[in-house]
C-alpha cells in the first residue's frame, strides 16, 4: 500500500522545484525560485538545518554525491551556474566549487556512480552537456563539454549504472562488459541520446526517436542483475517511454508505458529499479511496475493493488506544440535518490 509518510513546510519564499534525499534517506535537500537550497532531517522536525545561498536566480535541481566522498551536494540554476557544496555537519556547509561555463540556464545535474570517482554531469539550455571531474586528492575540478548535444537545449541528464548486468543464470553471458561511462540525455529536439566516453571524448552512441515533443526528463534504471538495461523518458507529448537494450547496448527497443492526461515532467526509478514514479501537469504522482509478462501496471494508492494500463501503446502527434518561454528553462530531472522534479510546476518527491 502506498501512503503519505510526512509533509515538510520548507518555508521557501517561492516555488519549490526539486527535492532530493541523500544516499541514506536521512537528509533532504530542496531548492526553489527564491534562489536558495535548504537542508532538512527527513525524519525529525521540519525546521531547516541549513540554508545555502549562492545562486542569483531560480535553483532548478539538486543532486547528492555518494557518501564515500563526504556530504557533497550539487545545485544548478537559471543563473547559468553549478555550485558544489560540502558539509562537515548537517548545519555547516561550504561552497567548494563553482562552475560558470554555460551560456544559459543549467537545468539538470547528476553525479556519476562512485566507481568512476567524483564526477558530475550538467545539462544546459545552451544545448551542451558538461562533465566535471574532481581530483579528490587536491580538490581540483576538470571540465569537459559536449557541445551541441541537443538543438535548442538539454533538459535532463542521467548516468548509466557503472557495470552492465551479468546474471549468473544467463549462460550466454561469458564475461562482464568493460565499465564504460555512459550518459543519457533528453532535449528540446524531442530526442533521447545515449553518450559514451571514448578516451576522454564523449561520442553520441545512440539516438532514440519516438517522442513527438520536448523530452522533459530521462532516468537510467539501476542495474538489478537482469540481462538488459532500461531507460525511461518523459515528454511534453504526454507519454512515458521505456527503452530496453540487451547487455551489450547494441540495440534499443521502445514501448509506451502510458498516455497521460497532461505533459509529463518528471520520472524516477526506485533503488531496486522495478518501480517507476511519474509526475506531470495533472498534478498527480503515479507508481508503475512491470509484471512478469513485460506489461506496465499502475499501483493503486489506496489498496496497493497493481492495475494494468488500458492505454494503447501507439504514439500520436500532439495537437499543439508548446511555445518556449524566453526566460524559463525547460527542465526536469531524475536522480538515484528517487526524487521527482520539474522546473515550472510544483514538485512532488518520492522516497525509496
């Protein structure tokens, strides 16, 4: 059964765009159009432990690094900056790095799996993706950029799990794929793209086409030992699409999870990778689970019963294309703490 655990009054002075739990689910970070980031205990009183101020515009998204690197949080903003914060205690935070090499709003940030080190990917409305890598011994950050990643702008970014699944029961798999860094991105060109690191040079590995409108969010599912990898994408066209690939990522197939009543803003996988949370312009959060027959079913909130979607799985063109606002980035995120976000609507957050 799905039930509400807690409500938190963030006391932000403007719209809350994103909320994210840390690795252990103990600290909650929120960000807002008031330009601030706030830190809370997720299971104690609702008073903010800290307020982080450094941005000069709406803050769209936050992302936690793996705790092996300490308490590190990244935030991105309309002010074209990415700020990386570190704390010694939940109340004491310091800005340790500021990246300002984008020409437009930074809409999404996501830390890489810890096996790759302290690495952060950033997606921007200027159409480019930046990958920031920290030399943790000296505290020095290096930046590499993927220019012209998406026409008009990049709305979302997500990392591939560090290793391809290698199930013991699948005798066809003889060796584990080499750990190659990969990213998935979604943009205003209606495309989902998979990027691969090739000797410190990022190349476009796959271009996934099925959406008929802006892609608002992408989320690479955690690897749970199945002989495949999955990506979810959410779009202004009201569809959530599940992209599936075999272990070698040579081919991708798509299926429509559901056709929603309004634009879909944000998606997030559970830690186990078998439940997908979806939120959008209908102001609802829905949970979806794949059954043994490969069909996606919605989990009923009150009873916990899974209900199969009756929506047809064919794509169609929306009646009207949205206009791009001049001053608001079109962004939406997913990250491994199972949070839901969007840049223009109020946020809904789902804890694991």
